[in-house]
C-alpha cells in the first residue's frame, strides 16, 4: 500500500467510510476492505520487496508491516504448525483479516466457551472491541505444511494486547497485558 498524501484522501481512495463513534473513525467493514486491498497488493507482487530472502519461513510465525499511519496498521503474517498466537484481545483496536493462502483456525471466546471456525484462502474475519481469540495454522492449502498467509489490519494501530486463559470453571481470566511497541507486529 502506498503511503497517503493526506489521511482523508487515502481513506477515500481505499473506499473507507466516514467517522464512527468507536475508538477510531474506521469501522470493521472498513478494515475488511483494507485487508482485501492489501491482499491484492501482496498477491499481485507489489509487496515482494517486504518478503524475506529465501521466502516465508517454514519453521516460525513471521510478519511484516505493509502499511502504517496514525489511523491504520496493515500486516502480512505467515503461519506455521505449532506457533499459535495465544488467546488474546487487541486492546483498544478494531481488527480484521483476509486469508491469502492455506487455512487458519480461529478459536473465539463467545462468553461461555471457545468456538472454532475455519478460515480458508479468500475468507475474511472482523474483530470488534472486546474480541478474544487465538489463531493457528490449519493447513498450507496444498495438503502440505507450507505456511498459510494472511493480511491483518488494526485501527487504531495496536498499542497493547491482553492474553487470557479459560479457567476450570469455564470463565475467562486475563493473565497479562503487553504493550506492543510501535511498530512491533501483532
């Protein structure tokens, strides 16, 4: 994504709508649109300069920032087996993702238990405030163990994430909160 001349012009160019009453002018549908546009940039090769030499690592979770400003952060993430994010929230940020290749499993806390949903290439998911989930590799898309790829957007940019556990009484307990540091990845 190219950096905007002005914030408002860039938002209009991306088809992002007017202000909302949340922590940001952007809404979850705006973030879904941003991840869709960024996915197109990645798939068309316009982000190849951000990829590591030798390709996406196959032994660890990998990420790089595609775009960032005061209102929106967009990340490309590579997922591999055995490297979950842990059950977490996005602090005061809204979020969204688009899966580019492979498949991911999302385990979301619904207030009573964890619910699983499979997200495959082309699928999108949005994360309103208070969304607590874990995301894990669920397949490389070709039956092998290649990394799955997804694009994530956050608004406002992530500044903190809290991590949780499900207790024996089937409640959610926050274990810790970490500052993300700018521009550290999700």
